[in-house]
């Protein structure tokens, strides 16, 4: 997206072939953003303790990251596949 914006904003004559190449990829990117969030099991992890972090903290970290609008978290028993 940055290359497309740079071409449009800062080059005196944008290369139409480059813009034509990048435009569908930008449309695909925005299409992904418009999709509903993914579903993930909040307790569906296979991990183990490490010297730095116990498994419990790793799982809590992942749930915090995923639960910020990226994915809808549910317990595995409630997820239908």
C-alpha cells in the first residue's frame, strides 16, 4: 500500500503499470479487513512451560492479543467446526 500511495502522491507521473499491478492487491487487503473476525478457541493451545514463561502466561498473552478484535474467542466446547 505504501508503494501505491508513494506513486500517487510523490511522483510527477505515476507509472500506470505499477499502479495497475498494485491496485488489485490493495482491494484484496481491504477485502480481508471487511471480513468478520476469525473464531478461535481460548483454551485450544498446545504449549508448554519455558524457562522464561510458564504455559499459563503464554496462553493468557495469546488470548489478550487475539481478543482485541482480531478473533472471537470461545471455549473449545462451544466452537462448531
